[in-house]
C-alpha cells in the first residue's frame, strides 16, 4: 500500500505532466484539474490493491 507522501508525490507528478501539455487558464480550471488527478491516483491505487491482493486483473 502506498503512503500518503507517495500518493501526494504521484499527484504532483501527474499534475506536472498534465500542465506540460495543457496549462490551466484559470484558477477554477486548475482546481478541477487537481480533483481529476486525485481521482486518477485513487483509481490507480485501487487497481493495484485489487491486482495484487485479490487476483483482479485490468486486462
């Protein structure tokens, strides 16, 4: 399981990658982007947990 610091680091990494391709044009857009990136990180975490623990596969 990932630590909170690892999750925050991954969110920052995703945000940086996203900003390189499409920088936010407003504060609202930046806030929405962070919310989406957090959701992506949570999904990645859940998929990794199920993949390792329960034999769940994403393929």
